[in-house]
C-alpha cells in the first residue's frame, strides 16, 4: 500500500472517527480544513469545531476559510502537493478549482446508500421513511450534489434508535470503509460505480417545523418522527398551552379508541397517548425551562388521563 498525502475537510463530531482513523493509519494527514469558529451552546460562546480541536491536539495544521471559492484557500491546498482530499460533513461547497487539486480527487463519506438519500439529512430521512437499513458510501466527488460514482459501500440495519445513535454508528462504519477504499484507490484496484439516476431520493434539510407532532398520524409514524428528530430539533406537542418536548416513546399494544392526542393511561414507565392509528407510550419529556424527565416523574401530582394534547392546524 502506498501512503497518501491527505488533507481532511470536516467540522462536526460525525467527522471525528474518520479523522482519527486517518491519523492512526500509514497515510499522512498534512492539513485540515474546517469551518470558522462559531457561537455554540446555550451561552453562545465562540468555540472551535470538534474537528479543529482534534487536529490541533495532534499538531496538524488547520485552515478555516469562510468559503473555498476564494484564492487564498485554493492556494493553501495547491501548495500541499496532496494525493487526496477527504471530505466528511464539512459544510462548504467544493468548487471545480478545489475538486481538481488532489491527484486522486476528492473522496466523501456520505451517510446513506447512494443514490438513496442524497443531500443534507440522510440519517433523519431514512428513519422517517421507515427504511429497514442504511449505510455509508465512499463517493468520488463531482460538482453535483452527491452525484459522484461510488467507490465503496457498507450496509447497516436500522434498529429502534435515535438519529444521534444511528449517526454515531455510521460514523464508525464510515471510518473503516474509508480506509479500505483508500487502500484500493492507492493500489489502483478500485472501480468507480456510477449512481443509478432512476433510484435517486433526496434528503432535504430538516426544518424545525417538522418536529411538531400531529397525533392524527399513526403511532408508528410518530415514533419514527421522535427518533429521527433526536438530538435535534426534538419532536414536540403542546400541553396546557406550552410546548412539550418528547425525547423518547414507543408504540404500545393499547387498543382503546379515543380521539387522537388523548392521554388514555399512565403506566409505570409511560404516558399512553391515542394516535390516528394505535397508541404511543411517551417515556421521556420536557417542559419549557425544566429538565428532561421520565414519564413517571412527569405524571406525579397531576391528573393526565382524559387530557387531550393539542393538534396542529
């Protein structure tokens, strides 16, 4: 295997396993691109990205351009005589002037089985759609949105997990898949596989308004909504005129027919809510300004059975 000179482009925690794997490999990470430091958290403190923190801790040079269309970051890349640019959840568009710099091109880890779920939110969209499986694709980047040929793919079953949990598993899988693909790229044994345009679906960016629960939908659909929007933006309903965020729930076997949104029972670990089809047992929830609590604690000292949660217009 030939060791490659690599620049890594990434920003959030999802990119960390891939960068860790590259730093531990025979390949040489000669620089890191990440987005500029931005306000984060409730205190809105200016903080470096997770990728920047890891790179600086390992002594790797970091470049943080606001855009890659400017001459300065393009010159920075050209001066590094790199073999490959590895892109993982970077968040900036790569113009043609950047795509053409590396000798072997730009490789991207995408958290879906392309061409299914091209775009910004493949993990959430796969859960919302009820897909039984997903995976990662190592893709040769082009100017189009996730349109490049696949160099490698690995599949993974989707369990009863949140988007955050699934994303963490995919990040680890992507790191392993990337190293295998790089070995074959450096050896010249990989055959790029064009994507089938007939099978394309798009994973649009998640909007906060999508998190509002409509209890007229089935329990299975609402369950997927709650899991897909955890850790952000968190599914919510309205209780006593205030937003009520729901962090965890599960479909139940309750068969009592009540108007959608009606709380029909309070169990040891769940508040049972009637849906358009079936019922949902809510297990973790949060009122404004309060901590996330278990259903048992939320139900303490208040009568809930018979109360109807609000429906959206």
